[in-house]
């Protein structure tokens, strides 16, 4: 068992993807605080979680470089890094870099943070089994039989990585089971969002020629980005706390007015962004459920957009018929010969249709019930009642300052959560511009607690 150094504040961060790296970097930015940060990542690849471990040059970030800095108070940090790497960007900072490059950037951010304060950062390539809170700190139990003791711990484990559907027969893009396919084979993709685009790009890079059936409830494709400034929206004009129908009318009226004045709908979506978390928190549970059930697909395609060139390629693939959009529900899957037989029900019909394909890719998003998480730490916390799912079961229940809430409703003074696991509280906590602000707030809270814990 490794013990923390008494009198020296310490934080253990569980998860070394984007959220974990950003939090570590923010904690280590303060030159006057002798805080020890232990960052633990099972795979040993720091800064390269589900999103930024993509290896293809065509897998791009969906936010321009100007919005991808690790630090909100230094918005050109990532852009300067790209320039040092000689990345070609004649259009300037409004460029969409490959995600593998952004993963490398996060790795450099972490390395720089560690080098600037030698001895304050410890990185471990280990699997975490559980976290156990004590009166004076947190014990993080590792699979190798040892433990890390610290004053605080933060769960930054990111998205689920196993398919949510398909009874083990659907495949995740880039996984070990995503073996080479016959280039003329027919394949199916569940979901039509950004993850679907990743799957399509992977197939395109392999020069796949066969039909690609994309099945999603509404058959929507993500929209494309356009270089337009966000609309300036006053908080006093935003209808916080109203019902969904009222908000939707207000939003559509604002879009119509903006377009009539020569603007673009993207300006309204981006102008509303600073208020998205506050809007979500102002809604009743009923309104949140309405949004998730009926409006989220529509919102996602407008909010989470594609780089322009990639959007053009995607729409061409649909126009030529190689990619076929099917609005409907996926209802089942079974093995059939060397491939699989999928069952769907097209939207507006009651009939079930079976389709024989070589492979089914599950790209249906991340709405996995957190109580059924594949992560042993999350499962243990929920099973032992030291944490509980949020009311929508899309993340862990946390306080406004990201502290874990247990089954009895008690807020933990020692255990916090960062990143997508807090989506039940904040909803908009998927993209770097939102995560970096959250990490800065968590870092500030932990640094302010140092005197109490280390005194």
C-alpha cells in the first residue's frame, strides 16, 4: 500500500482520458501549491480516451482548433501547439484537426504539467477496482493488490466502451472484433450520429464498396459547421424553467428572425451554448425526459456538427446510395451463417423486417444505464450504495460542485466526478469547451481545500 505524504495535499484521478488529463493540468497550474496528483489509467495511454485514440487521419475533432484549448483563459493554446507541429492550416485557427493529434496534444499538456513541477505528478498504468472513503481521505484499490491513499479522489472515467446493444454480436469500431471485411459486404450501423460517421470513415478508409445501412430512430444526419460568429443572447431573454414546447417556440422564432436578418441558424445554437447547462437544470424531471425522448436527436444533429469537408463527403455517400439511411427501431440480432441477421421496424410501420448483413456496428450513443456500467469502480460504488445513479440513470448523481451523492442522499466530502459521468446534472458536458471549465472549477475547489486537509 502506498501512503500519501502527510501534510502534503493529494488528489487521485481515476481515468486518464481528456477529463482526467485536463483536471491534472489545472491542478498543477498553481505554482504555489505543493499538491500531489496521481493519475491512473488502465490502458496506460494518457489523453487518448474513446474520442482521441482514433488513429485515422480522417477522424477529426468536431470543434475548430480555436475552441479546443486545454485552458479557457488561454484560448490559443492548442492552436499554437498545432503551429509548432507544422500543421497546415491556411484558414487559420478555424481548422478541424485529426483527433489523434488532439490526443497527442493532451499528452504534451500532461507532460508539460509534470515537468514544470517535478515530483508532483505520478502516472500509473493500472486498473482501479474500487475507491473507499475514510474520515481523512480516500483509498483507491488497484487490481495489482496495492492501494493509493490521497485526501481526495476524482472519477474521470469518461464514456462506456462496450456496446449497449446487440447481445454481444454488434461490434465497436476499432475494437479487436472489428476485423477486416469483404469490401463488397453489406453492413449495418446502429445510430446516425457522430459515432456513425466514425464507422463510415473507417470503412471508407478500407475502401469498402458494399452497401452501408444506417438505422436510427429518426434517420437524421449531423449538420455541418459554418464559420459564423455566435449570436449574442442576453440571459434575461432566455426562457429558463419553462416547458419544452414554449422553449422550442422561442428558439424557432429566434432562428427565423436571425435568418431573416441575413444570419444563420448555427449562430443561435452557438449563442445559446453558455446557457445550456442552466437551461437543463431549470427543467422539471418530466421536461428532461421529454427532451431526451423526443428532442435530443434533433438537438444533437444541430449542436454536434461535422467539419464542412467531412459533411460534404457524408452527404455525397448518402446521395450516391452507398450509405442508406433507415428511420426505424432496431429490435434484435442473431447469428446467421458467417454473418448476422438483424431485425428492425421501420418508422411508421408495425411490420418487422429481417436483414442479413456481414456485420453490425453499434454506434447508438452513450445512453448506457450507469447502474449497469462495465467499469468496476462505478459498479462497486453503486452496489455498495456509496454512489447512486442520477434520476435519469445517464450518469452518477452529483452535487452542483461535482461531489458524489450516495444512496442516502449524502454528499461526499472526498469523492468527486468530472466529465461525461456528470451528464445527469449538467447534460452539456461532452465537449472540451465544457469539460475544461468544469475541470477548472473542480481544481479550484480542491486547491481551496488543501489547507484544511494538509494542515
